[in-house]
C-alpha cells in the first residue's frame, strides 16, 4: 500500500548539482550553451556549483525576497522535517543513489552549506532572484535552459490545473531553448492526471513535448520527466 509524503506548503529543499544532472539527465553541453534558470531553487546548490564550473546559472524562488539568514534557517528546518518524515517511509523509496537515510541527510546538509557560502557573497547573491510561478520576473526568451525540480506536478494537491497550465506556458515564455520539469507524479505517488491536457496546450503554444528518462528515480514511479523543446 502506498503511503503519501505529507506536506503543507512548498518545502525549501536542498539538492546538489550532481542530483540535478542525474534527475534531469543533463549533458554538460546543454549547460554550456547559455543561461540556465532553476525555478523554485530553494536552498539547492545547483546554481553555486554550476557557476563554479563556469556556467551562467540563476535561481528564482519567492523566498529570496526575505533576508538571507531566514533562507538558511528555513532550509535547515526542512532538512530536519524531511528526514523525520522519510524515516517512516523508507521502504517506499528507491535508495540506489543515496544509499540510506543518513547519507541522504548528509547530502542535503552539504548542498545547503554550498548554497549558503555562495549566496552570502554579494556577487553570488545576484544569482538568486525573488519570484515564482506562474509569473516570472524575466523577459521573453531570456534563458536557454529552464529547469523546475520537485515543484510542478509534485504539489498537485495544492495547485490546480490552471496553475499548472499557466506555469508551463510561463516557463516556455522565458525560454528560447529547452524546458525540463521533474518529476511528473504527486506527493501521493500518483501520476499527474491532466498530463495529456498539459501536452496538448504545450503543442498549441508552439512547444514540442516529450518524456525523458531520469537517472535519479528516488520517488517511486518517478522515472520520467517532461522536456519541452522550443
């Protein structure tokens, strides 16, 4: 019997560059093509680590409106909370990549530390822009690659279909290349029920949707993500 991961509100999670590469099945060439945007980036270190590698990466999140110290405190609290929740659900998840719960937690803490170090610097802070779906603070076609990890579709119980449609169209608006969204299932471990309608709307607005295979299927059934070519 499936057991849902209970969540009220959107979690401020911390994931690493390597996790992003695996979950989105990214190639280095894709990141080198131009600017990359991480939507709902939270406390993830993807942007910091991508910039260390010389890539032009940015993150956007509503939380970036607040003070820096609050970002870190919220992310630290989320690591504690998520670890506690996962402890009661370990048999439902695929631990092939992480190994076990303690290593999963250690990875979150390391990601937050790298994020905090980067964002603490004034120049680094400029990479973290306040804003969120379904209305992003960027001009049309600004980014070559747009990523959305563990937000759309995952929170299907909290955001309705119209929100998802508006958000997907907005990601297409700010991209001039590729949009990647992962995963395509909810916290209740169910596939997003309106995916066919989403795909139809993408085509109507000039996008070419297809599924890609993730290399980080931690959540049961999360083997696919959505790729939109523009």
